């Protein structure tokens, strides 16, 4: 065999050996990767399986906890010693059935009491020279709201002074004639004429004084020699200035109102009574009025008027409820709701005072006395309400002892305990 053939054989042998070695390495690498992937897949599957069981157990625990909370029906509890209860005004009572009066609810609107309103205008024409009251001011009866400069005032004062002069002359003439009659110098008829002239002058002076007084001019100022006093425009009642039209420099006359004064210590609430309820409503019937701006404010009033006509479109009748408004919280044009109390004709129901029901975390609760000095804030369902009582539809049983008064104090204690727990400290 030649040398060249040997070399070619050696090269082929080396090539075959290299190819075999490369194939073997590739097969071993693929097997290792498959093993690793299989291991990871098994680990992941085992992990998910474990998480599934744990999650199911966790949710079961949560559902169990929620179920137990619903069955308990309590929103919180608080412990208070008897002496502390007495200090805070907590009074206990046994729940019992009571008769609730029926109620008719009617909506309406607050209006000014028309019997307590005044439109203030001058009694004679004049020009406004000063303004002494503004919108929203509290004024008293007889207070000057503005002053006018009037030509008629000057004319009235001139007539008054002329009448006063005529009276003085008539009195002097009468005295002179009397002296002449006594001396037999004048006839008897002369004294009669002098007395007549004196009484006429006296009447004219009295008329001029009354005119000035009617205009609002002080006679003391006129008698003191005041040249031309200004005319005051006074408020006839005490109240609040609700309208103002007086402007300095403008002309005013009796046909133009300069101010409107309203006494808002008492207001009217005009409500609509359904035609079907008309037989249950009468004049003098009590009513409780509430407004959206102050939902906790309940003002008592009485029906003072019921209209004689039915509205054709709404089939309702207007009724007027007069309400005391000492704090002036009821404003004219406010929407209002009136509850008209009816005679109690329904069977007794379990009821408690409205103050015994508190709003705790969005739930209506009553504090029920448990063993010892512990109070449970128990959630209740409410029914209808009337005359300060509210029906307990569920959550409280007859005979159970609850906090009739002082429930707000107990609620505050519950909230205080929640704040302490949130900060990690014990009660």
C-alpha cells in the first residue's frame, strides 16, 4: 500500500471517531434537560396542589367565621359598673309590647307666617335721605329704618303753628270780651261768639297735632323750634329684614314698600293631604315637622287651617301647620315633611324609645343587658315609628332588658374600645 493511501485512511478514521463522539455528547445533554424539566414540573404540580388544599381550608375557615358572626348578631359589647351607669344616665327597662299611634306623612314647604309679616312704607311721599337698616338685620317694633325729607311735613308744621297762633288770639279775645261783659260794656252775645271762636281754634290745633303724630313727627321737636324735622320710617313689628328697597336719593311714597320685616319665631308649613286621608285630619291636630337640612330636628306644631278645595291634578288638599321656630332653623321655601299623629287602633307591637336605637357602623342597634354589667350592641330591624317610639321588628324579644336611656354613652364606649384595639393596647 502506498504512503498516500495510508494518509487518506488515517484521516477518514479520525473523522468517523469525531462524529461518533459529537453524537454521544448530544444524546447525554438532551436526557439531562428532560430530567430537569420533569423535576420542575413535578415540583410545580406539588406546590399548586398544596396551595389548593390550603386555600380551600382557609376559605372554609373564613366562611365558618362569617357564619358564626351572623348567627351571633352582635355589633360590639361594653362593660359598665352600676355606679358608672347611674353617673352617665344609663337607665334599664324591660322590652314590652306597646300601642303605636298611626301616622300620616305629608310633604310640603316652609313659608313665612302671614300673620307676622309687615311691609314698611312711608305714610307720605318724600325723598330718602338716610338708610339705617339692611337685609338680615334684627329690628324691634318702633325702630327707625330710614328717614325722609318731605314737603308735606313742612306744610303740616306750618299749619300747626298757624293753628297755635289762632288759638292764642282766640283765647285773648275771649278773655277781653268777658271783661267787657262783666263791666256791662259788651253784649252777652259777644261772649258766646268769642267762646265759639276759641273752641274752633282749639279743635284745629288738635287736628294739626294729630296729623303730625300720624306722620311720625315728634311734637316735642316742633315745639322746641325745629325748623323742619326729617320723617322717620319705623318698623311696626319686631323681626328680621327680609327685603330692602330703600336707596338714598330715591323718592318714596305710600304705595312703595321700602322694607319687609318678618317675625320668623313662628312659621307656616303648607302640606298636601291625600284625598283618601282627609277624614282622618282635623283642625287643631298635632304634627311633627322635619326638614332635610336638619334630619334630627323635630319641631312640634298644630294644624290651623285646612283648605276647602281639592287640587284637580294631584287630588290633594292644602293644610297649614303652624310651628314654633325659636332658633330660626326653618327657612322659608325649605321642603318639609309633617307627620300627623292618629289615634292608636292597631294591636300592640314591641317598641322602644327612639333614643334607645343607635347607629353603630351602619347598623341599627339596641344595647341589651347581659349577665353582670355587660351590654351587647345587638342589631335590630325597625318598623314604623310614632310619638317618640319605634317598632322593633326583629333582634329583640319581649322581656329582655335593654338600655332605655343613655344608649349614646354606651355607643361611645364601644367606639372608644375599638380605637384602643386598633393601636394594639388592651381595653
